[in-house]
C-alpha cells in the first residue's frame, strides 16, 4: 500500500485468476475496495486506489503481498 513501510501478506485459498479479477474490478470501480478472504476465516479490505503493487505467489502457497 502507498506510504506504508512494510508489505501486507495475505494467505488465501483464492486462485490467481480470481485474485486478478477481484483486483481488476476493485481498481475499475470508483472508490473500489479490494477484498480478500484469508485462510483463517477473516477478510482483508484495502482501498484499491491506495495499492501500489500486488505480488501473487505460486499456486501452491497463494500468498499475496502488496504495498
């Protein structure tokens, strides 16, 4: 996320394609929110306009880091 010194890492069961689709929809929407369910039953919500980049790990781990 912008202006944050550390990345946020989320472990999710979503596929890479689903993550990319959710990110694209959030960025395209005016005031969009990027929402990811985590593996512990919670959900991470990030204002899409504040995301600087997203790094999606391999299919096995499905770890996501963004800053």
